[in-house]
C-alpha cells in the first residue's frame, strides 16, 4: 500500500464482536462505555514499533468524515466556537471534508488540517476530496454510518479493519443493515494482514 495510490480507503477500529463504539454514547463519552479501549492500540508500544504500518493505515492526502466524527453538535451550527475533538492541531494534517446538512465556513487548524463542510452528500464530498488529494489516497475516516454509506454505494476501493482484542457486548455495529456477499454484490476480499500484540489490521479489497 501507499498513501499516494489514489485509492478511496475506509479505516475503522472494531471489536472482536463487531462494535465500533460502546453503548450509551454521550457528549461526555462520545465512544460509549469502554469505547476508548478500542483505540488503545494507537498508543501501544507494539504499535509504536511498527509506526510505518500505522502511517500506511491512517494516512491520506484528503479525508472524509461524518459530522459525528467532527463534534457532538446537532442541527444548525450555533456559532463557530466548536472546532473538533482534537484541539488546535488535529491528527489529519490534510484537508478534511465533513458531511453535514448545514453550511459552515471552512475551519483552518494547525498542522495543515482544514475542515470543509459538505452539504451535498457523499458524492460531492468524494469529488472535492479527489480534487484536493491531487492523485493521493482519500481516507474515509468514519464514523460507522459514513463507512456504511460509502461501502453500499460502491465508492470504496479498500476497507481496513483494525481489530482490537476486546469485546464490548453492545453498542454501535459497523455492518448493521449491510449485506455482504449474496445478492448484494458487495465482496470484501482480504489482501493483506498486519498484526502485533496490540491489534490485527486486515486490508480488504471492496469488490462489487
């Protein structure tokens, strides 16, 4: 893989029992109960030892994400105060296209991240991300609903599942309402696996 490959790649972390967030998500606990445990692999010594792999998984020349990934606010934007969950220097370091029903001016952050707000759906977001990426990879960074939309629309080239070695028992499932195989025509074909003590990362071609 290369982040200069021009592919549309969704990346998301999932529990062994299929959840991408725990139950009872809230403003104070956006990932739900125990949801933060899903992402402990990002900060583990095992993952740090394979930082090149992590860069391949998370890298993108442009990023698309759902509104929930940007923040907890629903409906019209009350003001411009909220600028994301990550502080002044978000981890993307690339243009980020946020799916929303409500217009807002772009938000420029430190480190090369600028949030652009897209009201025309996933096709418009993808068109704008392609233009911004300049032939580089487009990362669909979640959440679950956004990944599902891209997958069922046939707009994904690859899906990378980072599987955390935990079970949550309840919460938000990634594949709710998605038929894989059968008459749907959606096939996930495993093409590469990265693993260490912290997580297993499986790269799938999203074939139709």
